[in-house]
């Protein structure tokens, strides 16, 4: 790459291309380490090249977008559009804000998107269309095709909505962008912290017995110290290992599976 390109404002074509690239790759390069991170990079790389004429800034921005990202693919259009607008306005100074913004909102938007788009829409409309098809009525297939075309156009609108919202957000905050960055970071940490006890399950099966006294180690001791203490400790250990880059995510996943199987076999841990 060279540094000869000139910075410029993004055009409607640039924004539309970014949306198309994301929708095409949102699930095609999904992985266990960063999940939709590569899809975000593929989506924005062309537009960000226009935003960052300097290679160092461009690479720094792409590396930032390679971080973990996962939400309902439809709702991701809003976040990616807003992120693009933020970087267009504030450049390399916005990358921390962008990362915290995506981390803080990807969870709540996933809850909305999964319910409305992955559950209600295919269940209701898909059932109606499928039933009509089973009856030999081609109208069901036509309805399903038309709905998917309309929703494809709606996804473009969501990207435009995110882009417009991102511009308004940066413009209205102005010099207070650092405050917003800190607030978004706190919200992101809160979301991640809340996911630990909800997703990570780790319970001690041992029971302390002396005479007629039975004391469950999990409920009687660990939960009294702090609920979900062991999941929090495990999450911290995993974070430290990944932060020091001693193991890859895939290797760590297999180690945790082996650890869980051994502890369960020995009767130390239970589901």
C-alpha cells in the first residue's frame, strides 16, 4: 500500500458497498475466536481505506475491527454503519469509542434481533408460507420470496440508519467524546460481566459431612461468599491467558472441555 491516496468523505456508493459486503460475509467467515470480526473488516476495508490514507492508521483501524464482535446479523448493520460514521468524522481518535460502542450494544441488539428476526418472523411467516406450499398453493413460495426481498432492502435502511445516527452522535458530543467512550466502556464491561453467570456454569459437587451435619460446598460456602464465584474465577483465568497470548482460543476451548470432563468424571464438579 502507498500513502499517495487522498482522504475524502464517503459517498452513498461507499456506504452501500460496505453494507453489501457485510451482508454477504456476515456468516461465511464466522469463527470461534472473533466470530463476526472478519466480516466487519471485510465490510469496511474499502471505505476505511478512503478514510485513512496513511497505512499505519488504516492498519490500526482494521486490527481494531478484527476484535470480537457478535450480534444478530440484521442488527449489526446499525452498529457497523454508526462505527463507520464515527471513524469518518474523528479518524483514528475514534477507534476506542467504536470498539466500546460495538461491545456495549451488540448484546442488547442481539436480544431484540434474535427474538424478532430469528424466532417470530420465520416461525409465523414461514409456517404460513410452508402450509400454503404443502396445499399445492404456489402463493406461499411467492410470499416468502417477496418478504425476503423486502427485508433485504430493509437491511440496507438499517445500515443507513446506523450511519446517520453515528454522524449525529459524534457531532452532538463534540469534545465530550471521551466521556462517551468511558460510558460505553463501562456499559460493555457490565454486559460482559452479566453474561458470565448466565452462560458459564461451574458447580462443586462435594458435600462436607460430619456426623449428622451435611454442608454443600457450593451452596453452603461458595455461594455465600459470592454467587457465581467459580465462573468469575474461570473467566478471569481465561482472560489472563488470552491477554498474554500463551494459547489460542481453540486450544483453550479444548483444554476447558477436557478439564470439565475430568472434573465431572472424578465427581468434583457437576453441571
